[in-house]
C-alpha cells in the first residue's frame, strides 16, 4: 500500500514515515504542497496523509482540486488546526478523516486501517489480471491506475457480474440508473465505448440487435 505523506515538520515527517514503513507501508514524503500535488499527478497512491499549513499549496487546496477532477484517493488530514470550522471544512472538501496533532502513531495506523475497510479497498474484482475496485471507481493495470466516473464503474461492474450474458441497453438502464434519471441508448453506447478504450483487449462483444456481452477469454 503506497502512502503519500505531506508534512513540513521535518522531525514529525521522519517519525511518521519510519513508523508506517515498519508497519509494511510504502511511504513517499513531501514538505511542499506543490511538489506533493505534482507527485499525485504522476503516480498512484492508495492513501494521502495531508498537513494543512505547508508551503506553496496548502492541504485544503490540494484535496479540493483532487476531488474536483474526480480523484477519489482516501485522504486523512493530520494537522494542528483544531477548530470546529477547520474540521468541518476538511470533511466538506472530501476528507475521509481528520486527525488533530499531537496524536499517537498507533491511532493513525488504526484510522488508516479503518478507511481501508470502510472504503472496501479489499473488495476487488479480478478481470484477467486487472484489479477492478467498483466502490473506488478504479482500475489497476500493473502500476497504472485508471480513475473512472461513477456510472462507468457501475456499468462495468454490472457487465462483469453478468459475464457471458447478452445485456441490452434497456437492462443496463433498469439496473444501473434510478427512475429519476433515464439515459438514452446513445448514452449507454458512449459509456461502453469509453470502457472499451480502457482495456488493451476486446472484452466487449457487440451482438447486433440484442446488446453487448462481456467475455474474458
């Protein structure tokens, strides 16, 4: 599990990093918000530990930007900001947890493990060696991660769980969309087209006049 740690206190950064690495995590640490954000754009992390008051770009701005672009990586704020307004702001921006300094290292570990369980990161579907995590809307292809839109992930999950069955656009609409938001068949075809582009192999068969079938050969 890869963790990005953003903490500008040199001593605390070393303490947290060493503790987590001893627990089996891979930690990449940063002092500067801009450099941390660049790293998130270039690499995949399973967890973000973000201080707020750091140089260049603060932790609030980083998470706000990530959530706006659809990055759903779990995030915990580790900060000395203890006010209720700061706590609320952190959660409103999309944080999974908020840990006030000072804290026990074992508490940080417990919160990380809780998020892993609650986000169902262990609830994976194997697609021909590709890790698909429906609730996180992510596909893992080796070191590459593909961030999906929610409906893309839901459509793919329905196909995977009904592998080998011919599925019509109407069936997808009935099982994936709610009654208040009914897409057109053209919209469904666009979602499937997008999903096809995510894979190196052709897993989707177009059965003319009937629908689509997801096959793993």
